[in-house]
C-alpha cells in the first residue's frame, strides 16, 4: 500500500494509508510555516494522533483535534493522563520508550530521545521518538533529540523506509549531527524538520548531506508518497 507523508511545518506530519489519517505532533495554530501555507487545524480530520513529547510546539492542537474528532491519541503515559484529567479525552493509547503500541493502522514503537518534555510547567513524561508502522511501511520520526548511538540499533531493528529528523540545532541536533544520524539509521529517504521555524532554529541545511541517503526537503503542505 502507498503511504502519503505530508509535511505540515515544523515537526508536524500527516500520514495517510487506506482509511487511516495519522497526525504526528499536530502543531498548526501558531506554527509560522503552517500558517504561511494556509494549513489550519480545523481542516484536518485525523483518525489518530501520535505525540513524541509534551512541548507546545508538538502537542499543539491536540486537545482541540481530539475533542472535535474523538480520535485515538497515542502518546507517552503522562500526556495521556493529562488529556484525560484536563480535557476529558479518554480515547488514548499510552506507551513509553521501548514499548510497542498496537493500533488499527499498524503500530507505534516509542524510542529513546534525548530532550525534555513539559507543558505549562507540568512534567509530561519522557521525551520519545516514534517508529510508525502504517500501510506496510515503517517511518521513524525522531521527535526532538540530540544524536545518540542507539540510532544505529533503531535502524537495524526497524529498518525504516523513511527517517524524519530534527536538524534545526539549539534544542535538537543540528545539520552536522543529523547527517550522522541519517547515515546510522540507514533509511533510504530522510526528511528534515524542526528547522527555520523561528530565528532561533537554523535554516542552513548545507551540512545535512548524509552519504547514501536521499534528502527530501519538503515545504509545509507538500506530500511525499512512498
Ligand atoms: Ni521539544
Ligand atoms: Mn520542539
């Protein structure tokens, strides 16, 4: 089955295969790249939301989308607890790094990420990356993270078709370390994200040149089909 990977700006993606419409880190309201491209949360109708961590630029429009659509939210445990207690959204599917969560479209494995995770001062559990199995394809979205040696293992264990990597520096790895990450993971295609959204994040990807990996730099709103 073909899988459509649509970039929604910053770290937000929509994966579509068959009946499944899976949003990852759906931050649209207040996302300058999404707004430039005319992408609005109200225009999306996800069946599932997958969250890597609780920072506002990832959690984003999750409460409003979950309320409107009733979609399943697959996220670190503490975020699922918060959605239940603060937003009355009980349709959640929690996990933590190392754990696999089965879903109607396939599944999500949470990986390690070196970062932090909080929302309005509240602890939101471990930051994670996610390996998403959908439509017979495997996509690794690393979340926000530095480079770490176990990325090699993630590549070997899951053999992702596509790696989505943060490259903007300062809060995550920068282009040079992300080049190493892409080479270690070994996916044939890599999509950079989390860069240039604001002046604090670099927009210069000239050092992001992984050997043997095709870099697909998508504009907000663009789709890659695999
Ligand atoms: Ni973050
Ligand atoms: Mn972030």
